[in-house]
């Protein structure tokens, strides 16, 4: 897998293309994905499930990110990691 890639999937009957980057550090890795107009960090938690956190929780954005879209991106990352 290259360091930068695009997740392509359908959400609410609309094709989505989410740009992501893989960030590796020591023994962990994270995916930084741009969802809407904000960046999200997707990583595995202690139980092995993928979680999503805003990269900058205090950033001002022009619109609220659709939580369903964030969940769909999480599911796509889980699918890739299987």
C-alpha cells in the first residue's frame, strides 16, 4: 500500500472518493482521511476496532461532518485491514 491513497465507495447512493494518508510511527499506524472539509485520524483502539477522531477538534469548519459518512469510512478501513 502506498502512503497516499483514495477510498472509493458508495454512500447514500453517491460515489465517495476520500483521500487518505498512511502515517506509521514506531509500532503503530494511523490513517489520516479528509472527510468533508476536515481531517480525521482513523486508528485501531485497544480492542482492535477502528475509531475515528478529528485531527484538530478545535478547527473551524464550514459544515458539520456527516457522522454516517465517517462510519462508512471506518468500515472501509476495517475492510481493507482484514
